[in-house]
């Protein structure tokens, strides 16, 4: 059985028979289906590690270490207004977070951004857990522009923001939250070798 995990945690994964990679790759936990005992990962092909993972077939062996990292905290009250903001493949941990929030009676608002409509993933699943707003850089879905420019930020009040995605986006969201006295949690996803902080690859300059 899969261990208990918190949204925002990640797995370090390597394909055992891969000759292309030596170190595991850190990948966010996208969703857990407890009934099927399945762990879902949302993987973007960016190099040999993710390419090897994408080429696996049913029955192949995966070397995995999980769960790792600090997950998102739960709201103090189900009545709190929550905004979950994701950009690109950074939406990955927010589906799992939406499911965990639903378990404690919260219904968040999702604000998801991508370059184009084809890059907006899993929208139908996000709508299970809350209202979904979108932005695309080319205007093919939702409002044209970036998530930091979406009108929902001006129309609705939020008590808590959770965000994951490109660092410039998260920095802008954190600045918006600070300016509006909103609590904000960001998910930093640096490349790392060990997954437990020993090798210091994941250190973030502050």
C-alpha cells in the first residue's frame, strides 16, 4: 500500500533499467487514487530522466523514494477562501491539494495558466474540487495573459494562497499576497540529487 502523503510532497524516481540516468529525478505527486492504490505523476519531457520514465511499460520496475519534502498546510477553517494558482506543469501538486482540501470541507478556487489551450491539463478533474479560472498567453482559453493579471484577483477576496509553477510567477504571486495581507505558500521545485537536503542541490537563495 502507498504511504500517507501530503499535497506538495514529491517522489524521487528513476527507471531501474535506464542507461541514460544515474540519479533519481524529483517529481511532484499529482494525485493519489486510494481505491486503486495508484500514484499519479504529471511529467513533462525535458531530458533523459523524464524520457526514460515516459517510455516505461506496465510491469517495468521503477526505483522510487517517497514521500519527500514539506507539503502544503491545511487551512485553519473550511470557511477560509482559498486560491490555488498554478502555471504550466506546476499545476501538478494542486490537483492532489484540491482533493485533500475537499476532505476537510473546503472548496478552493483554481487559477491555472499556460502558454496555450493545449497546454492546460486536467481541467475536468480540477472542476471536481472547485471553480476553475484560466489564462493563456495566446488567449486561446480563458483570459489572455498571465495568472498574475487575471481579473479574479481583483474581484474576489482570499484568505490563503497556494502556488506552484515558474519562479517568476510564484515571486509575483507572493508579492501580491504580501501587499494584500494574504497568507501564501509556494512550492519550490529545484533539481536535486538526494531528495533529503543532504547534497544541498536544492538550496534556494533568499
